[in-house]
């Protein structure tokens, strides 16, 4: 088992040694475009969330109102029937 | 009351549809660039969350003294809107912060206190939903506590060291930034009033339903 681990260790080191090392660091004034976090998706997500939250809330309230009105009509009809 | 809701919703819808055009035409902020445009949909709900919390607290206090149901209906509606507007501020804020600060969230005094206040109002709603009879009185007490946190939320940026923009930013905004902001704010405010009226009419109808149940049982 020990021999297997040692062999694996040597193989991994050999793979690392095979890669060429970075010979210099090059300065840039701006972050490359591929590294930059784009703003547009964040702005769009913020606006979309606000729209969705409002629509969802209005829908929930409208449904609640419809349900209460339905119950109210049914019950008032029932009460009217009972009255002499 | 409900007659006013549809026109108000239409006005708010119109403002919300035109606001992005005005916001796109607004200039970019020098250090934050495009992501600063989240501000126009972040500050209005955040400000209205605070106003709504104070409104809910005052109405709850009046309800505790006078015990008239109409104050309770209004306080309940205001608490729900505090949570709704608070959720908008809590979601849009991190989307802005991710780019501007490099992180989604920091345990900054403004953010932490806002979250705490929002959770107080979530507790209010949970208490109303599951608290059973008499929960409106307990919830009214909780709303007073929630209202008491709102000045701390507002002033936190001036009292403690924070990375959140200070309260002095909004009053000193150049016209190019201020116009889209107050335009969007008007939309949020009109929608707040419309939703408040709509939510109150639900509570009013529920009260009528309870009254009819009592009548039918007698």
C-alpha cells in the first residue's frame, strides 16, 4: 500500500514538473473583460424581482378578496333564507 | 374604497413601465457605473419600508387605545406592505452590493438593523396568521417595537462606521439623478396606497363575513 502511495506521489510531482512555470507577471491597467462581473444582469434581476413581487402580491390579494366575497355572498343568501 | 384601486394601479403601472426609459437616460455614476441604476428601484422601497413601519406602529398604538377594528385592518395592511417593500430592498440591495462592494452581504449596521426590523414585521404576520383569537393585540405591541427600530435603521449610517451610502446622498443628488429617483418613488408610493386600500377591503369583507357567521348562528 505504501508503495502505491509513493508511486502516486511521484507521478503527481512529475505532472507538476512537466508544466512550464510562469516566467514573468505582466501588469495591466484594467481587469480583462472575461474577469469582470457584468452589471447588466444584476440590474435586470433587481428590476425583474420588483415587478414579480408586485404582481405576485396583487394576485394573492385579488384571490383572497374573491374568496371572501364568494363566502360572503353564499352566507348572506343563507341568512336571507333563514329569515322569516 | 375599492373604486380608487384600479385607477391607482393603472397610474402605478404607467409609471413603472416608463421609469426604465427615464432611468436608462440618467447619467452613469462615476465610480459604480451601470450597477448604480439599481438605486432607483432600491431606495424607494427601502424608504417606504421605514415609512410603512412607522405607519403600522402608529396605527397599532391607536388600535390599542381605541380598539376600533379599522385601525387594526390598516395596521395589518401596513405590516404586510412593510414586509413586501422590505423584501424588495433586501433583494435589490445585495444585487447592487455584489458589484459595488464585491460581496452580496456584509453585517454592516444599516443592513443588519434593516434585516432585524424586517424580521419583526415577518413575526407580526406570523403572529396574525397562527396566533389565534386575541393575536391582534399582541401583534399591535410587536408593531410598536418594530416602529421603534426604524429611526435606528435610518440613522445607523450616520452613527456607526459603515460602507453603505450616507443619508446625505439623496438630498444632495444632482437633478439628473434626482428626477428618475423621485419618479420611481412616486410609482412605488402610488402602488403602496393602492395595495393598502385593496388589502384593507379584504379585512373589511372578512369582518363582514364574521358578523354574518355570528348572525347565522343566532
